[in-house]
């Protein structure tokens, strides 16, 4: 399509806003600030070793107990700096920060909350594998807009998201967005510095022959996951009657993007490797926004026990098991869990809403 016939992210947001005549424009401005942060991060990532930002951040460890990379810190700082001044937010929460980030007193507060993983897959940055940023937007309760910001204000189920998406920094930089009306994909034009609409109505194919899972954790998987993977690996001679390909990039943004573009299923399920956690991925910064994108594109996202968007968050950095992608495969995995696992009792020790979800 000729450049003159493409629309920008700004034009797309204006068009979406027309569905809500009472809208003030704050929401559009917030999304554009998020996109600007992603452009700045894309530039930092693109310079690689030339920018001096590769490698570990001097031994720093984030709230998750993980070694921070230099670009984790850079990306987190860019998100904060580019989103705290506009008057659209009551506060932010980041995977890299233990507590929520309040809006500085010299800036006005707004009616939204922003949650983000500033650089997903950063462990791959030194080997030049695609990484990305993930974000989620919630409405801020009145008390968050007017009083002290607390973690409790962010503990809203994924169904309450008003927008979510991610940027992926690969051969091209793309910005994937849902505002609750389908999923649109924008590609960064490096000459104009604009995100241009290139994928107006992304859909996850309902069926697939491709799955992604970290096979090194096989010995820790629950029986339903073992059954599912074994059936896929059995190929056309097995019960599924077709061959499957297996993928694993170790960058969830890259995995999600592949699935959004051509289908597939991603599994990072609950396992027994660390009994204190109900899963590995962060509910608020990863599972909810990716889940919203997948469901708006016709796919499904689940803990394998329930839809991930229906989980009631219990803590700011809660972890959870996650399965998402082509609807038929996710539903099969859910069915296997219902068939093969004993009915779970909602005890504080082992339930999704667990004392151990951190």
C-alpha cells in the first residue's frame, strides 16, 4: 500500500475515539506517550553494543530477584519519564519496581493507571534476539486520582483493561494495540518516525500445528501438560493425527507476535519446579495484557484452569501459569487439566489465590 494511503497511530486513535463522543482525548494522548517511550527504547536497542547499554547493570537485582540488564534500567526509566508528565495517569507500576510509581507532585494526575514490563526477553539482548515492551492500561479508582497511590489500586482483573499491547524490537519495530475493538498492528517508519497501520485487523487462527514450551522443564510438568506435549510430538501417527512443530524463543513478546501473525500455542504452565509459585509469568505485566490482545484477536488465554482475564490479582508482582494462542488448542489443554487433575480445593496453600503468589 502506498505511504499516502496508510494511516498513522494518531489517526487510528482519533478514529477509535469517535465511538465515544464524550471522550476528552486523555486516553489517546496516553497511548501516544506509551508509543513514544517504545520508539525511544527501540532506538536504544537498535544501537546494540555501539550504544554501550549491553550487559548486566552492575550486579543490580530487580524486585523479582532477577539480574537486571543495563537496557532493563534504561527502558524502565524511559517509560517513567515519558508517561509521568502528561496528566493522564494517577500512577504506574513496573515489573522492575517493588512499589507503584506515583505521579510527581508537580505534575497533574489523570484517570488511568499504566502497568508495564519495560523490556521483556532482556536475557536475549546480548545475542540480538527480538525483545519487546508490554503495557496495560486500567481506569484509576477515584481514591487513586485524589489520594495516596497504593498497590491495591492496580489489583484489578484483566477484564477491566481498557487497552493493552506490546512493542516488538526486531528486524522492524512494531506496535501492537487493542483498545477493546480488535487488534491492530503498526510498523515504525524510520524515516517519518511514525507508527503506520500495516495490520488493521489481526486474528489468531483457531487451529494450529505449532506449539512453544520450554522442554527443559519436562520433569516438572503436571500430567495434563505432559500428555499434551507427548501427543503433539507423536505427530501424524499419534492421537492427534498431524505433525506439529515446536518453537521456543525465551522472549514472550516474540512468541506472542509469532502466534498473532500465524497461529500457534504458547505454554508456560504451572509446574513443580518451585512449589511456592503458581507459575512463572507476571499476571499484571505479562499475562493480562497479552491475554487481552489474544482474546481480542479471537484466540484464548488461560491459566489452564480458568481464563486468565478472570483471575482476581492478589499482589502487585503475582506470578501465574499461562497458556495462550489458537483457541482450539488452549481449550484442549484446559480440558486435559479438567480431566486429569483432581478437583482442587481452594486452600490458601495451593489455590490460584495463594499465600505463595508473589
